[in-house]
C-alpha cells in the first residue's frame, strides 16, 4: 500500500480537494473493478467516457477520483484530483505505485510499422537462450519466468505494463523487450517508463484512420525517441527515409543499421532459400533459419541491440543462428512439394516485402497463390493499394475476409479490387469465406507452387460483428494441404 501523495509524484495537477495522506489500496480505471480504498482514474475514451462512471466508482469504494473534468458535486471524505491528462496521470501513478519497475531492469522498446513483434520476440528468445532472465511484452503475448499470457493490445495500458514489469523485477528478470505502438505512445501508455534503448524499424502506410496523416503518425513515433535519456541508446534503420528523423532530438547514444547504406551495423544477403539465409553482418558470416530481406533487417537489429548491450560477438552469432521464425511471421509448411506460408503482413509495405522475398527465391515455373484480405473498421485507404500489390506480385490472388469486425466483408473486398490494374484482373477471384478461400488456394496449387496466406498471422480467431470465433490460418492451411491428394 502507498500514500496518495507518494503516487502523485510528478503528476501534472491542476487542483486537489481533500487529504493526500490517504492510504491507497490500488489503482483502477474501470469503475467495475474498483474496491474499497482504491484510486479511480477517469479516462475519456472514443466510445466511453470514464467520467460518466465516477459515481459508480465511489459506490464501489473509491476514496480518490482523478479526472480531467471538475466534479460539480463533491462527496465528503473523497479526495478529488483534477489533472491535465488522465491518461498521462494514470501512467505516472502506475509507475510510482509499483516503485518504478522500469528503472530496475533493462527495458528495450521496439517501434515502427513492421517488424516489432519479430524483433522483440527474437531478442527475448536470444537472451533466454543465453541464460539471461528476460521478459517480453508483445502483440502476441507477455512472457517471463515461465509465465505466458496472451496479449490483447500491441502496447498494453500503463497500469498493466507497470504491474507486469514489477512482477518481472520480483522474478529477477534483467531484460525486457517491448513493442511500442504509435497508439501506445499517443495515449501515454509508455509515459514515465525508463527505457535502456529504443529501436526504429521502418515507417510505412498504416493507422491513418487514427493518426489522420502520415506526418502525425511519423511524429508520434518520433516522440518515443525524443523521450529517451542520455543514459540510453537509440538504433534506427538508416535505409528508411524517416530513420534519421527519429534521432534528430534524442539525447540517447545514436546507432544505425542497414542493408544498403553506410551504418554502424551492416548486413549483406549472400544466399537465400526457403530453408534460410547466409548473411554477412559487418565482417562475420552467419546462417539464419529466417527467410527474406525484411528478416535480414530484423536479424541485424537484434544483433545491433545485443552488441550494444555487450554480448560477445562469437557467442552472439552462435545464438542468432539457432533462432527459429516467430509464429505467424513467414511461418511455413511443406506438403506434397507445395510450400505454404502464413504471415501477419497486413500493411502495403509488409505485403510487398514478403511477396518480393518469395519471388526472389522461387523459380519462374512456380506459381505464387496469395490469399489476402483487409481488416474492417481500420484504415480504408490502404485497401486498394494492397489489392494492387497482391495482384502485381502474385500468379493468382484470392481476395477474402480478414477480421471484418462490423463492416461488410464483400464491401472490403470490392475496395481492395478497386486497386487492381485491368491487366491483372484475370489473376483475381473473390471468396469472402476465409476458410473456403484457403481451401481454393490449396486446390489450385500444383507441385512446387507456393501459397501465401497473409494478414492474420499468429491470430487464433476471426472477428465478425463483435464476436471472435476460433480461426487459425496455419492450422487450417496445414489441415487442408494434408487432405489434398
């Protein structure tokens, strides 16, 4: 338990009514979870405003209300704290409540449009394989000390982050690798965290439904690097045109990595196949089980972080060569001389990268059959672009449903098809049922052909009209291929 005044340290406060020597049981921002002696933080949301549930929170036992709006009627015995930003306040309160756990381990943040999950997970797997106690906070799961929890957001809320970081500290975890999304930055979920280092992967078309413009999206990512201290490091992809922009105002030690430009860490692809790649990192050769140019960037960024953090080169290279692909990221299965690949590619750049990587490896006689859709209630502007890319770089494309959410799947598909050039229209068909689309791809595929099922990757569900049903691309693809004669 903590005193209220202790956890309010560094919170931007407009006014306080009541006694801040109050003993706090815990912090909540969901009024339904409030118990006696808790602090309730009222968060304004897009669909629901936490300020509307202040009375309910008090009825459930809240003794302190932290809000952006001033309460017109104050109840005796309740402490009211008016703040500039409830989201920012929640982050700082959470950090203070859990004794600033991010300062007690090496927290590494990974941000960018593509590659975050792969890099964070590979770092976790690398450090774990070296016997260094590590934690992971990613899109897929939260891992530490034999704990494996499914994640619901790329970057969890600040209360959840600090709670798990605290548990990691208690478990003697020394390193934590964390995905940092643009939503998380913009909504102050990472506010108050002390990062040992940050990695920038790339910046491409995504989340414009939220950020409204590419410039806003870019500048939000940049805020993460602007917040790094002089005791930390920042690594950026020097091949991305926005890479050096990320480092413009950072106080952190600066490093670059690349395939095509002069950098501190450089990689060259010497050989590439569906079995892996022979890479040259700086002056050392390494065989990796991972496939594709985008994975060469991912491996290089992992090498860069580990080098900066002091892992000896020979030990690092040996451990890197043993790493397997991350689930749902260029995850492939071979059956009857057909290569089937599942990947999370759900942005134009990610889809183009994986299709190019496959085309660079396959021979001209092999057909590439792509099954792809776009998520509903998300950035609509990328749909025709992805339709164009898929039809340009594939032998055949089956447009299908992804997670339509509350949109009509057929409408989403039509928007994707609107981007297809007339010269490519004969390559495309539409099957809105995703399982049937995957089944059709398996039926079309002949010996030595490649099937790519893109968009959902690791996800084990499909969301339709607010209901999540079991759906695993890889399991379905594997099952259907095994049934094929």
